[in-house]
């Protein structure tokens, strides 16, 4: 299981839910700053190749985002598996 590093002034907090957390073997990651979601996804795919075949959404500071989106320093990024409402 990856070690949760302490937050720094330039880090971002990544929270994984459901099967995403299972694939990366942790619910939380603290990563050094990444400028946008494309860079973050590239890093995640490199570190956790199983994610490449997994559909998931990204929320940035509790708001869903699509495509390349700027990540502010200190942001909370959530990796959300597909879900259905009821």
C-alpha cells in the first residue's frame, strides 16, 4: 500500500473511491503539485497501469470536471468510479 505523505504547500490531495481505491490499493494519495488533470492522469496511469482500462470521473474541489482542467495548489481531487442513481 502506498504511504500517505504529509501535505505540503505545493501538494494536492487525491481521494479514491470504490473500485478505483481497490486498484490503487489506497483511498488517499498526497502528490506533489500537478498543473492539470491530463498530467495527473498520465502520472496515475504510469503508477497504476490497471487504471487505463477503468472508467472513472474526476471531481476537483467537489465539482465534476471533464477534459484538461487546471488544478490549483492544495486542491482535493476525487477519483470516482461509475455510479448509478436511484
